[in-house]
C-alpha cells in the first residue's frame, strides 16, 4: 500500500498529515488536534483528539481534505478544553520526521536537526526524548526496508532503481550504465518533464564541478537548458550526470544514452569550457551543433597564461597602458569571426607588440597555436587547438544569448552550499538533487508545455 503524504491545504489554519501509525490522516485546525472519524457523501469528519475525555469538537473537510466545509463544531466554545498549539506542532513534526526517514538517506541526527530547527521553543517540552525520536526514525526505515548505500567502489553500488523519487512520484534516476568495466559506472538523474524541456531548448549550457561530486565519482556534470521569454533569459539545471572519469569515450556514451532516452534532442548550440574530450564528444553525438566557448573561461585561460610568465606579469603589473594593449587580444572574441585573423595580425604588428616582442614571444606563440592557428613550414596557417567559432562571442551578443557560463557557475556554488560538504555520499547527494528539482518544479509547471 502506498504510504500517505501530507496534504497541501488551501487554508493556512488547516494541516492534514499522516497519523503516527501512517494508516490514516489526522489534522490540526486553529490550534486543536483532530483524528479521522469517517467519510461522508461529500465530506470527511475529523473528531477532537480529546474525545475520550468527553470533548465533542469536530470539523468537516472536503472530499479532497484540502479545505474546511463546516467548522461550526470546531469553535473554541465547542471544546471542553483550551487549544493546544504545542501538541499540534509536535504531532506535525513527528509526521514530517517519519516522512523524511522514508524519503531521505540522511543520517538520523541530520534528519532530526533539520526539523527541530523549525519547532517553536514552546513545543519542545511535549516532544518525545531524542532517544525515542531516533528510534522512531530507525524503526520507520526498517519497516520501509531503507538502508544506506554502502559501497567502497562504483561497482559495489547496488541497483538504485526506485530509490530516489521526485515530489510527483517519478524516478529521478534515468540512466545507470557501465562503460567498459563495472567500475566505470555512470549515473544520470533527471525527470521526464526536464528532458522535454531540454529537447525544447535550442541552447544548452554545460559545466562540470568536482567538489559537489560524491566521493565515488570523478565529477558532477550539469546540463542547463535556456528559455527565452522576450528579453528575459531563464536558465535551469535539467540533467545531472555523475561521471567516473574525464575520457571522451565516457562522455560520448553518456550523450548517446541521453539521445536514446529522449530521441528528439537536437541542440543548436552548446556552451562549455575548453575541455577537449567533452567538446569532441558533444560534436560526435550532435554533429549539427555549434560549440560556443564561455568568454569567462576564454579570458581565464589567457590571464592564467599571462600570470604564469614572470616577465610578462611584471610588465602588465607596472604599466597600465600596456595592460590595456594586451586586452585587445582577449577582446578579439567580440570581433566578427571572419575578421578575427585580420584583427589579430593588426594587433600583433602594432608598435607596442613589436617593441616588446621578446617578452611577448612565449605568450604570442600560445595565443597563436591555441586560438588563431600558427604557421607551418610553407607559411600556411594551421588549425588552432580551439577553432575561432568555439570562442568567438560576436553572434551570441547579436542574438541576445549569454556569452558566459555564469548561470552554471552560480548554480554550482549554490548547490555546493546546499550539500554543506565536499564530495558527499550518494545518500546525501541525491536528496539535495531531488530538493533542487522540487524548488524549480513549480516554476516549470507554470510554463506552457514545450
């Protein structure tokens, strides 16, 4: 039998939630506690929790139990005792604790800590002892046959199907595959609705993070979808990928599995950092896609190279005018792509660059080979490590698209804060992913279907 869940009511004074044994519902209304009595033709009757002491108070709820249809016998004058808000808060707390025990893999003390923070101090005195509440959580989990995921390698992770459910009952785990060995395990989390929106999104943003990845995996990759509503740009995390390594074949397998799961996936553009394996896998899986590099990462790569050259770093630090000249190279990302090479040649042949050619030699070789394309022995320009199209932002700016992956970076930071730990366990990681989905669920439901 499916376990009962708290009912979202339309009246802030009314709370309807599972009883202690979970067999039926109880309710609190205007600081009085009620237990289920019977179902009528168009209403459900709840009786006062003190009925054994002679209290005749009761309320009548709608069939959905989301609203009160008759509270004439719920007024304070109808009860033989006063209201008891402390008892109401305690009953609701224990119901939420049991729900978390069933749906969360957090440690017992963590479950209690989260819920006790929200309890008024006046209600603490009527709660069971900490020992009793911990035992309640343990018994609830034993009854539901829920056990922590115990694994020291990826191959030891058990079958996780059905273990992580969303607020609407869907399975958050969409892909669970191994690449070439049992220890090369890949887990992909999403929802049917999120995959529909990813398919409808023409522009994707992808970024990896290492701190938020569970300790058994190398990194967490999050794919965000873009929604344009007039001039308003909304970016949401839609797919969470736990990858065992950073190999191109692993990335490619992940994307082919995603395409099998959602055959209509066909992004026009994808913005990533400049990791070659990831970019090559995207192009192989989606041949029609245009890869767009993040301007922030492009700038960061160049600044890092400049800072790593002592002579060049000294020149930039002591001469602001020269630092401004050097920024012209980074500004090439905003020049139309067909004019980039000519603009680069113009900058390279300008007086400030010619006069400092010895100091600039290593950096200019790097910039040429990485972003523009150096010359071969015959004087022909070779393809650069990263094509001009991959780091040029001109079209993005013209089309009103973001030129950086800041949406992803901001999400990574917020998600890491939610986890409150680096390299969490799977038991801690997945509930936070579920909660993140829950927070955006209402917003996505408010959109028209893709």
